[in-house]
């Protein structure tokens, strides 16, 4: 299957600082990428949809000024958590949609995730 | 609003036993996914189910989809310890790859 690289895998930061998380599709072009967050022992919640060259679409309740998403190329989307606070501590996971379709079944591939801890 | 529910939420089972995890969703679905997640890790894709009556099997795991009942099942046959993980179903109900995840089932296989 296709590979989605997410970096960093773990980050610890002080409250008030900003953190950038990168999501790269390594061997395919992804017109659309998705960002999810997962609190401990809970399910994944979609935060936003990122489309190359256009503004991200945020899910209800997600602060767009706090979670800045940039999809500058067909292989890279970034999520920046601005002015991070302890309540932003979570596991963030990206996924990328394959384009053009190489396999009609498997269209989505997930990154390895980023554990953010805000002190 | 699409809701996806799994049951059970927690499952402890002995090695060698069979069991089924259920995934119910509230609206029509374009496709349904099953994922495995180990602690501290991301998601491992297990199955993608596209149509009513779809059945897929890989090793000791078998997934099925009944779109009329809005139900998918993940059946575990002769469980082994390596299958201990959290299993999620996820629904893409508009075909736009935006997934709504189920609550997850934490499976523990006891030797």
C-alpha cells in the first residue's frame, strides 16, 4: 500500500508555543488529506479536510485559528497548533486520499500519528 | 448526523475462542472500513467493504457488511494473543473519504 509519513512522531512543548506537524504522501499524490485527533482511550474525530491549493474545511467545533492547516503541494499538508495549551494534548493522525485511484478498494492511507504533549 | 456504534466496547476472551464485534451505523454508507490500532500507534487497515453482502477474510479475521441492516461485523476465529488491540470500524457515508469512526472495541486475548 501507499505510504504516508507523519512527523514528528512525538513532541513535547510548553504552553503558549506553536507546534507544526507534517503529513507527507511519499509515493503518490494526494489531492485531499484529512486530520484527526484522538484523546486517550477514545475514538478518532475528524478535525478538518485539507485540499491542495485551497483553504481547509473544518468540522464543527474545531477552531480554525487555533489549528492552522496548509496544503501547499500534492504531497504535503501541515497542521500547526497555535498557542498550544494542555487541553490540546492529544494524538493527531493524518490520512491521505490516493489520486488518481490506483486501487478502487484502498483509497485512504493513514500516517503514523503524532503524540502532542503540552506542559 | 451519522452515528457509528460498536459493541462491545471491551472484550476479554480466551485464546482459541471465537467472537464477533458489531458495528452499527445510522445512515446510508458508501463504504465501511475496519482498522486495528495498537497502543500508541496509528491505524492499520484491515478491510474495506464496498457493497451489501460483502465478506472479506484475512487470517483469523473476517468482516461482513449488511447495508440494509446498516451493520458490519468483524468475526474473530480461534483468537490468539497477537490479536489483542483496539478495533475500529469507520464509515464513509458520502464517498468523500471523510470517516466517522466507531467507538472502538478494546480486545484482550487471555492465554
